[in-house]
């Protein structure tokens, strides 16, 4: 059951990347982030009664998780705004490497032979992204700093995934989701307040893609938190299953955005997905 929930999370996550890019066509990065988290928090407020009773120590760690995601999302939104969504989706698979390392080092999860083989296949698929023949005429210009933003976001998301697993040992999904979302709203609101960045409140509030993004986020995160609460779930396997979302971003790159080099990225993704399947067998 927990694997099915993680698969749901992965597919919704891939869909969210498409919606993120759509929302950024009409609003700035910080506008989307603030209203996205605000709308998502309002959706979980009715469940607030079940969120009470969190010990102060756990509240500190929930805030820590929120801050990690606060940084990760700024980096990922800036990256997805300026790079092809198909490339972003494949680069996002690098969180498998970070999460597997964290799961092994922190949670002492022992990797099976299949998982080790799968991990090498995932790493190979990601490395192959760099090696493909292209002409100067059709070259897609992606600044190295934008790629760095994407990879840094993946690393921070892996840290957040580890914290989810640790926090869900003592909390229920409502507690983690409610407080985590509240802290995110406060962090993004504080950023806007102190940075004095121009915000178009009415335009952002009426951006339908932000509302859809918030809804997908609430559903996906609830599925993930419930999966994390299962004593049988393993962060190394969960992270591999989550990457099913890259299939969605590749499809969007081809049929919605008509991006270049899709076949090469598709080959890399097939190798990565084969690694994922090998790891969970």
C-alpha cells in the first residue's frame, strides 16, 4: 500500500512541474511560491484540530524541514522557469542519489544487490544527459548556474524526505502537513515583506494555475506522509518510486512545449526507470 501511495505522489509531482511552469508564465517566482503555499495551507486548515498537540521539540524540527523546503523551492522554481521542462524532469532524478546516500548513512538502511544495480543504472542515465550530439543551430541554452539550482534543490528535497521519515515516527500526517505549510507561508510572506519585492496581489490571486498547483500539492503530500508513517516503508525505495514523475515531464516537453532532444532524454529516462524497477523488485 505504501508503494502505491508513493507512486501517486510521484505522478502528481510530475504533473505539478507542468503546472509550475504554466503558473510562472503569468506570475513571478515569489508570487507563485507565496500564494501557492497560502492556498495550500487554507485547504488543510479544516483538518487543524488533528494537528494540535505537537511537542515543542518536534515543532522545531518541523520548522527546520519547512526552511529546507523554503530554500529548495526557490531554487527549483527559478530553475524550471528558465530550462526545458523535460531536462528539468530528468535532472530532478538526481535526488535518488542524494536520498539513497542519506538513507544509508543516517537511517542505516542496507541496500540489496538489486538496489545497488538500480542505483548505478540511475546514475548512468543521469550522466548520459551530458553526452549527446547536437548542432549549434538547435542547441538549447541553459546556464550552468540554473543547472546548479536544480541539483541543489534535489539535494535539499532529499534532506526533506529524510526528515519526513523521521518526523512521521511520532506525528500524524495532519500534524506535519498543517504546521509545515503554516511555516512555509510565514517564511515566504516574510521574504516578500523584507525584500520589498513588487507583488501583484490581484493578478496572482486570480492565477488559476496557482490554485491547481496548491490542490495537487496537498493531495500528493498527504499521500506521501501516510506512506512515511508505514513502518515497512524505506526512504531508499520511496525515493526511487517517486521518480515516476519524470515520465510526465518528458511527455509534457514533447507534446505541450515541443522541446528539442526529447529522444535522447527519453533514452536516459528509460535507463533511469529501468534502474528504479530493478531496485524495487
